[in-house]
């Protein structure tokens, strides 16, 4: 009599089919872990670069210094960035660009144009004066002439966007009759001048003559829009 093969006697292929398909091994978890570690290393490098740039200046900062502060090998930096310029560009994208992006995505003002500009400018001063953002802006002012590619990038990503947004708000203010000086639309830099003055003043002269940037902004807007009514 022919005996039926027992389970143990089944060939491997038959046993697999008898048990059903084996679950595929998931490679997502290891890949996710690697991506997470890489993102953490990149973030550490960017943070270290910011500290080194601010402490030493762009020109004097070495990749060795950044690697040491970040706790990584110098070669690891090249897995994420090709040079100091690309590292600085990443800093600008992370630290400065989001602030300007808020201005370019403001909704149409429900109130006056002045109210909208004053609210944004006030928040901008709070986020820049005395912060790492302000340190980066001062670094651009100080070393931009020596590194045109860095200055060009900052102009494209930050300055040109901010100027375009300010010009649009000025033109809206002119159309609504809030701004009488129509030529202001040709020079939107005037509108943001207090912010730049405050950033530079804070680093150079604040210890001699503290500057109330918010009050300076209010006086500046009074010159453009006229003094607010006190009644």
C-alpha cells in the first residue's frame, strides 16, 4: 500500500505551499532608520555650520571646524554638501526664507494696508533682532562683497521676493488712497529700511545707544501713511 508522505517528508517547495506563502521581509524599517539618521546628521551639520559661521565669519570657517562641532567625520559633510557655499545656502533656506515666505503669502488685507505691513514688520523684527537670523543677515552684509555667489543667492531667495511683496502692498496702498507718495512703489526698499538699520545697529551700536526698533518702525510708517488718529 502506498503511504502518504508525512509533513516532514514534504520537499521544501511543497512545505511552503502547504503552509501558505511566507510573509515578505520588510525592508521599510531599516530604510526608514537610515533616512532618519541621515536627516539627523544633516541637521547637526547645518546647526554646526551656523554656529561656526557666526563665531568665525564665513571666510575663516573651515569644514574641519564644522565637522568637529557636528561630531561627524569631515568626509560625512561631503555626503550632504559640496562646499561651504552650499551649506550656507541651506542655512538661508531653513532660517531666513520661511520668514520672507510669510510676506509673499499674506492674504488680502481685511483692514488697512498699514495694519498688514505693521503686523508683519513687527513680527519680523521680533524674529530677527537679537536672534540667529539677525546674525546671518549681518554676516551677509559683512562678507557678501567678498563672496558674490553667496550674495547673489541671498538676493534671489530673500531680497527679491521681499521687495516684490512690499511693492505689491505699496501699490495696493496707493490704489486705496492710503499712500500719497506714488513714487514709493519704485523704491520699496524704503519700506523695509528700519529692519536693516535695526539689524546693523543692534550688532554695532546697541551697547552705546539702545534702539527701540518697534517704535522706530511706528514713526517710519507714520511718515509714509500719515500719523494715526488718536480719536
